[in-house]
């Protein structure tokens, strides 16, 4: 990220965490510019992070990397309101449902574009992001885009844009699935006699510990599950209950439904 100026058009939560992530990774304050219709957000960022503030076109003129971080419904007007040329650098979009074809329609055909699907854990530096690049994006620009998203977690490339819809179903919506499961565990633990505070603390730590163990272990999640599941024990009883009630089938149907909806939203944006 050396000798690069990153401009954020939109200074909401995602832009805010990306800016802080880049600063934590060592990018200089003067190398980050932000614009937003909410002047209060900009002044807060300038005060807290020391970055520069500007208008949209100034960012388009100066930045090597332009991050479009506005709401999907605002994207067309924002894109049509700036002028880019083919050597303007890299455009990175973090807006859900806005396809590369739409961005090219609004910005120009010869623009290097990376479409990203981050998730909310990026707000605490633990995000999981899918990235898709159009054919104009160079190898060096791919490195820059990945470094940008890696500043708030991990990122992975997909080869086909349709795979972004799968990423949306898995990691984009995924935190809510885990929150629902944790919510159910907390409620049942309280029903079984634990205080709400104790139930919350042990459920949160169990989720954190399981994820960390899975990340650091060489075993698959299936192997880890079997290691915890002693024959005839308590875990086996719980797992058998999940399996008898079709947990995996429920998860499969849920992810397929989420992907289908992601595709529908993208198609509606194109009309």
C-alpha cells in the first residue's frame, strides 16, 4: 500500500472501519481522503483519525484507489456524479447487490473494478470478505484490493461474479445465523436455571473458543466434532437430536434461500 492514496466516497460504518484498519496497518494519515454528505461524520473522522476530507470529484481526481462505500440506492447518482478516466486507478465497491456491469455503465467501460462483499465482523477487525475483479484489474491492483480488505479481517477471491451471491449467503448473512444459534442456546440455558448473565458469558466464550480452535487446528470441523462427541455421552445426545431434526438440511435450505434472494436483489438493481 506504499505510495498509494485511498479515497473513500461514503464515510459510514464500513468505510470507518476500513480507514482505521489501514491506519493500523501503517498507511499514513495524509494518504487517506474521505467524502460524505454528512459533514458531521467527516469532521469526526478528521478529528479522530487525522485523515483529509474532500468532495467526491476531488477524490476521483487524486486517489489511486477509490472506495465506493455508499448505500446501494445512492450508488448510481454518486457514480454518475464523478468523472473518471481509464488511468484513474482502481475502484473498489463494498455496496451489496451492485454488479460490475452496473458500475461500468455508470463509471465507464475501461475502469478497473473490484466488487467486494464484506460482513459486519469487519467492524471489529474479524471480517470475511469475498472479492471479484473485472478483467481490467491488474495483478498489482489485486494485491492492493486484498490488502485493503485484509486490514479488517481476511479476504478471498472468487473467479465468477455469481459466486459473490454465495459469499453473501455464507459470510455476508452468516453472522446472523450464528447469533440466532447463540440466542437459542442462551434462552435454553436460562430456562434450565442459569442466570442470563452467566448464560450469555459462557455462550459467547464457547462460540469464540470453537471458532479459534477450528481456525488453529489442522482437523476438519467434522473431525473436531467427533473428537468432542464421546460415545454414549452428553454431546452425542445433543448431536443426535440435531441430526434427527435435520439441522444440516435446514442450513442448506437457508443458504440456498439467501443466495436466491441475493441474486434477485442484484437483478432488481439492474432494471
